[in-house]
């Protein structure tokens, strides 16, 4: 089985295999000279001061987070990574408006070089991939008004198993070669580092780049890709312009979410010229939904993260380009004040993250981590704005403005983010009042039966909404009927129109997810007609059978797994569906069960008719001594059973959970608090009694 962080596993393995040959690596790089004093940066308002933040570099580079492209997430070392691709990306930056939106770096990752240096110890571009050499590509990119980046490792080899040369012991020569080629950005990885101190290795390259710049006049932005192993945020502000805070990202919701949570607490360390880097963007690579990609882009922007496109733009959809090109969101990332957003609240997966902007406004992300719609709310005062009669609220994805009396809230779809910018603005009355839409409960319907929903339309503004009406639409053939008033002459500040709806999917409607839309229309005080919509997802469910059933034989409402899909009656294989093995815990093989990779969650419809969940749980034997997880069972949002942390060395643990009366049963596996290395978890013989 491959480790989930494939590149990280390769790095560690190669480092271990070569550690005994340290003496062959040549003389250790010289210890860095004097640091560059520039004064410690100030942490964001209300945030804890960084305990040992170093002064930032004073070279005027990367005063806002770098924006550009890197090929790794879409091509890795595949044959499509070549000169033609790189130049094609530069062309698309111009023709698709990405250059004008702020993207400027076109960066090469691993595999651009031959495995051996030349007789003079110089790096040699692969003539098959780059027949005209790197300088010619740099010249092409520069002619477009863009910049070129390159990759190497702070070790004897790079991270690829082919063994391309790293820069350890060659820092000054390589830096001068990069500058002579016209390189503007260096990503410096951490593989095959021979155990040399990280700060020493990365500081040596800093000094080499500084010397190369002095000789050639070519300034180079320096990206430290040390994976956060030695807490570079504590020491690298005067070494590089950005530093990786985590392991490699992958194109999955769970990977993105894990990295987001690791990077959020590091806000005090970021600022102009020194940025936390939670890795490159996956937007457009296909492993997440557009809703999840908008969250990815929104949260990276509010964290003042580097925005390096990781998809092959030659194949990008209109939706992908729309996300990547959203200039209002980009403006949050590129704000010259350089503050990283900080967490205001995060209860039960409902996140509020706020970022102070140079003009005094606040960017606010309402982020829903959960698998169900959630109302997420905060206030202008809570995010740091001064007291005011009212505020202008700008929705950065809907591109429209409204006024609010101070509440900032929305019903946010599963895995979605509402990103707004809020101003204490004397011109707030020029905008219509914000009207928030919401629905009580979760739309779970049985074909042929009527489901009752209650919608709300609430005036958050300082001005009244007049002639208010709501409508609910859905798939053809569905009966959608209002059973209480759906109109109001006016809504004052805080006033709400509540409407009860009868929703009936036709008999025979297959189980699955169906789109509904709640719409509100109203008049602003100025007489303008305003409308807003809330997309909803209704699940048509099948009532569970009476008696005891294996959960692997029942349909689930939703399923997420850290790597690879949830598997029925096999272990998790991390990659395509069906690549698992027989479920095995402590040498015992189980014919039935569910195989997942932490973090994971499965939801089942119980319809209030079930009483008990039972299973034997543990880490599958296929990972040897690796893996640390914890199992939980939830009933309608209440945790009803948990195991605590389990390791591969422990036998299967029996779990029994009382789920009496629950509409939804949720099975959760966490990583045990130590990351997701080899966390193959089994719900062996998992059964539901109804």
C-alpha cells in the first residue's frame, strides 16, 4: 500500500536509505552569517503575539502573497510536463485575464533536470522536456510580462525516485545558475537532506540567492518547502519569503480541510514578505466539488496564502476559471496590510474567520465544515469593526452589496463558504437591506410521502424590506405547496417571514440527492426590486428495514473518507473503489463491514425507527504497526458512543450505541490526534437494529 502522502513517504524513505552515507555528501554547508534586521512584524489585532517571530527580510520581495502556477498537482512528473505546457500556461495567463487578476509566477516543479550534473557540476535541463533550455523558457515567460519559477531540494537529491540532483553542497553554484537563467522564484524542498539542520540548510541557500542577486541583478523569491517539520514560522521570516506549514496537499476535501486547520492558528507569523504557505491550490483537478473548491479558494485567500494554481489551465472549465479569476476574493488575499485571517469562532464545524484589511474593513468567511446546511452568524463588533448605525456588506461570490444593522450571517451549504467584506460605511443606506434565507431542519423525504419544511426570510438590514415574497422550486413532478403565508407587506430590522411548505417527491422517485431552491424577492426603500436565492439539497431516502441489517448492505446518505472511497465489505485501499482487502483486525477476518481512512464520516437514515448500532472496530492489519484512530457514533448531532484512541497493536474493540429515535445516524473516525499516516479503520460486522 502506498502511504497517503506519497511524496512525503518517498522523502522519508530516501532520507533513511541515504543517512548512513552522510560522509559522502561533501562538506556541510557553511553556517549562515549575520541575519538581516528589519524589525519584528506585529501580530493581527487580538491575536497572540508570535513567541519567537524572527525579523522579516528587508529586500522588498513578496510584499503580498505570491500568485501564479505550479505544475505538480496536475502533472507531477508525467510526460505532459514540458516546455510547451509551461509556455502554454503563460499564454493562458494573458488570454484568460489571470495576469491582470494578479497571477505572475509560472513555476516548474520536480523533474525538469537530468539525473546527473555536467562535468562542471552544473545542472542540466532535460532536453526531451525543455529542448531549448530553461533560459529560453524564462525569456518567453518574461516577454509576456510574467515571471518564471524553478524547483530543487535542500538535499543531495530531489524528491522524485529518479534521483534528480539536489542543491545540498551546491547552493552558490545553483543559485547563480538560476539567476543567470532568469529565474524569479525558487521552491526549495526537503528531501534527502542527510540530517543536516534545517535552519542551516535553508539559511545557506538564502545567502547563496543573495549573492547571486548581487552578481546578476536578478532578485529571486524564496519558498521554503520544509513541510513544517521544524516550525519554520518561528525562525524563517529572515530566511525565506514563504514557508510550507504542512505536508503535501491532495485533491480531496479531507486533505484540504486538514491543512486548513493546521494553518489557521499560525496567523501571528504572517505578514508582508513572510507568509505561511499551506501548499498549492487544487481548484479544478476534479477531486472536489465546485462548492468545495470555492471554499478552498476563499479560505486560502482569507489566510493570506500564496495562490499557486495547481490545475492544467489548458483543460480548465469555465467554472474553474471563474473561481481562480474572482478578483474580489483575490483582493482579500492581496491586501497590502498583509494580515492573515484569525478564527473568531468554530463551534460544531461552523467557522467564522475574519481578516483585517488596510482600508479598515473586514473580510469575513462563514465556513461550514459539516455535511448539512448550517446557519453561521457573527456580528460586526465581533470581527473588529467599530460601532456604527449600519454597515455595508459585500458578498464576494455573488458580487452584490447590501446593508446590515450589524449581524453577519447566512445559511451555508455543506462544505461551503460565504465570503463577505464588511465596511463601517456612511453610504450604507445606498444599498438594499440584507435578507437572510434559511430552512429549519434537514430535507429528508421518502418517495410518495409529504415532508414539512419551514423557511425563514429575515431582514438583517437597518432599512425595511417591503413587498416581500418567497418561493420554493424543485424537480419536475414534485409537489411544493405553501401551507402558510409566503408574503409580507414589510419586514423591519430583525423581522422574519416564516413559511411552512409541504414537499412531496413523486412515488417511485429513486433514492438520492435532489436540488431545491428557496427564493426571496423584495423592494428596497428606494424602490429597487431585489432577489436572493438559497440552494438546498433534498435527500430522497429509503426507510431502513425492520430487524437487524449490515450497514454495508444499506444505502448511506453521505460518505467521506480521508483517502480513497469508503469501501463495502473490504478494507480501505486509499485509491480507486474496490482496491481494498478482506477486513482483518487482530488476525480475525470479517466478511462484512465498512473500510475507511481517517478522517471519515458516514451518515445513514434511521427515520426514528432504529434502536442500536453495533460493530467491532479497529485499525486494519494491512498497515502493520501503523495507524492511530478513534471511532464515534452520533445520533442526530449527539455523540452516543466513542472508543478513545486505538492503535494497530490493539485488538478489535466492540462498540454498541443507543440510537433510539434518531433520524440520522453518523459514524465518524478521527485520526487520533497525530495526523493521518496509514489510518485504515474498519467498522467490522457493523449492524443497525430497527
